[in-house]
C-alpha cells in the first residue's frame, strides 16, 4: 500500500488542516459526532466502515485533539467519543461543505436533508465570508 505524503509541515494552513481531516471518513466521523453519535458501534453503523479503518481514523482524531474519549454517559464500562473545542470549531467547515454540496450536487427539487436552526425552526442561511468592516468577500477580494 502506498503511504501518503504528510502535509504536517506545510506552509499553507489548508494543507496542514487537510493532513488531519482531509480524509472523507474523518470528516464524516466529525459530522456524525455533531449529530450526536458517540460510540464506536454507532459510527460504524452510520458509516458502514471497516473496524480497522474506523479505529485508525478515530486514533488520528484523538491524537490531534479533535475528539476525546470520555466515560460512557450511561455509566457502563464503555468509552465514548466527544468533540473537543477544537473539534467543535469544525462546525463552519462541515456546514460550508454541506451547503456547497446542496448547491452543486442536487438537481432542482431533488430531496435532501436541510440544516435547520433548532431554536427558530428555520433553514440555516448560507455561510458568508465578510471583511472586518462587514463587506461580503469573494475569492478575488482576499489574499
């Protein structure tokens, strides 16, 4: 099996981030953690992922402080995986990917889940990148 190149020392913050969470399984684990999954078996059932691959991705997310293991909430001997503050900070990344996917990978009227503000009960507005003064920024507006 070919070993992938590490981007850990890259000058680009996008490359360094992708070194840890760029694998699709890792981001899907993070997505599922946002949806409340906490146990190994829950992640495995949701993703249909082989145990060895799931264990490897969880170890990586633990090692980088994105997830942490805590005693099971039901008092059993099991451990659960929960997002750390560093992991919870990925929320805008997951939402941005979701919104990009909704915009470009579904046909008109094609059903898909909708991210809803739990307090207001309304769909979440698209993410925007804004300058310090509030101006909307596009790709040509930032360096």
